[in-house]
C-alpha cells in the first residue's frame, strides 16, 4: 500500500514460495529492486499531516488545561488562527524519504526470507528507486 512498509498476507504467502524455490536451488540469487511508486509521496504526506494534526490537538489540550489552572490575566494574545499558523510547520516530503521507504520495503522482504531460512547471500538489494508509474508500490524481484 502507498506509504506503508508492511507486507500483505498475499506477499507473505508468495515469499514462502520464493523461499521454497531458493532452498531447493542454493545457487540462485534474487535481486530486490525499485520499491516505491509515485503514489508513495502523497501517502507519506497524508500520514505526516495526520500525525501533525494529532500533535496539535494534544498541544492545544495541554494549553487549555494549563490555562484553566492559571489566574485570569488580561494580556494580548494572538487569535486562534494565528496560533495554529505559528505552531504548524510546513511539511515537505523529500525524494530521500520516499527512497528510504523503498529501502525499508526491500529490507523487510529480505528479512522475511531470511527468517524463513533463506541464505542472506541469495538475496541482493538493488539501489532503491521510485517507479514513475502511478501504480501500487512494489518491489521487483529478479534473478
């Protein structure tokens, strides 16, 4: 899924089959390449915005609790719109963050195969890259 590094149930079943093939043929090596698609950047942005909104809610709740415990003061304070603008940093999702997600997906697949008993030397990680196509993110497996 875009923005996620977890493996689906279907992928785990497929990796079981790949492991079986690799355990029967110790001379075979597979390469894990690509790892991200154009859909990942917007998904990472959506997740970052959700985390930021949750953090702002918590911060506002803490401020409200602190204000309830303070004596009434007459001071000039920014209005709520200004407060949220001051507290809300701009979120930027970089190419490096997407490539990091691609690498994490590749590593997760390799770790899963190793846990199944596949030799570490049989699984080679390519330099992670981002597919230009707007389709589901994937790790390409090749021999």
